[in-house]
C-alpha cells in the first residue's frame, strides 16, 4: 500500500526502533513469474505472481524436517538465503539486497551485501546476543528478471561478449567461467547462436512458468501481490490522463489483469 510508512527511510527507522544496535538490514526478495508466452512488456503493472522467498515461509514443523514449502533450519545448504536458484523455485538469485549503517569500517560485499572490515556483520552480536544483521520479516525486494523474450536476448548478448565467438564455434562451455547462474549461461548460449527458434524455445521452456497458480499459492511456493501493480498502474494512468495522452477505454486497458485470469 502507498504511503510514507512503506517508504525505505521509514522502514529503516522502524528497524532501529526495534533494534538500535543493527548495523545491517537484509531485504530478501520475491521473484516475479512470467505466466504468458509473450511475457510482460509492462512488468510493474502486469506481473502479480511471485515465487515466495523461503525467508517468508513458516518454519519447518520439526527440528529435522526440511521441505520445499517451509523455512529450512539455519545453515542448511540450498535453503533460505542463497545466491543461486534452489528449492524456492527461483530462476536466479534469492538473496535480495541489503542496507548498512555508514561507519568507518563498513564495506560493500558484492552487488547485494555489505560487511564490516575483515568480518561478516552477521557473525557479530550486540550485548543482548542479537545479530548485528537484521533480517526483515515484512519488507521484501521484488525482482523482475527476464520479463520478455527481447529482454532475455538483449541481456544475454551483452553479458559476456568475449566468449561469443567460441560459443558460436561450438565450444558451449567456454562461457562457463563468466556465469554464476546456470540459466543465465543457457540464455547466453541460445542468444549468441543466432537462431531465433532456439532463443524462443529457451524462453518458453525455461523462463515462462507452467505451474498452476492456485496450487502453487496454496502450498506457499508462490504468492500473489496485487498492490504493487495496482499502485504503478494507477499512478501511470493518472499521469498519462493528466497529460492528455490517454482517455476512456485506453485508460481502462491499463488496469491490471483480473485475479481469475491468472489461475
């Protein structure tokens, strides 16, 4: 929902009210799912179904129970926070983003995280034994990867151009060192092949989600988030209407997809 309470400064201020000692706040991400073969040209308006990050699922029912539809115990490889796709049914990474308190010793740690000089922030605790890294239970980053075939092709083509000739010559594994995520590598291999059918097949078979929305939501694997799309759609429609660029039926056409059409 819109409003100052959902702005990032307000969220960070809320964290410090709960835990003044926090040095870092981690925002885990939910990943938008593409449900239509043509993708979503207006991603922020059209995408409403997201793969739910394991961080936001209920805990597993027992100390040793590990399932794909509950939050796995801390330290279990392939569950919860992780760089690559895993049991959460993510295409790419699951580790979201982070915000850190500005100090003399805080440092960027890759594109998603921060650390204190010579030590992970998460390994440190305050006087009450709480981690200095605060995992936010409510706020999430919404990630929209590969929302259209053209986006996938364009991103793949510019990813690792120095390996393009080798891949075209048949050495498809030459690009391996350039990619962390397997699906990115496969998209690159398809794109540099120059064969439109191969690119389209990769998008339809690997990017477009084929699961039943109702079932995936029922088991907690996916979640429907209508508010972001509604806010963006409404804001754009009002702005375009105020500028005299849309009116009547054209403005109505910008409304988000009805829920029943997603199932």
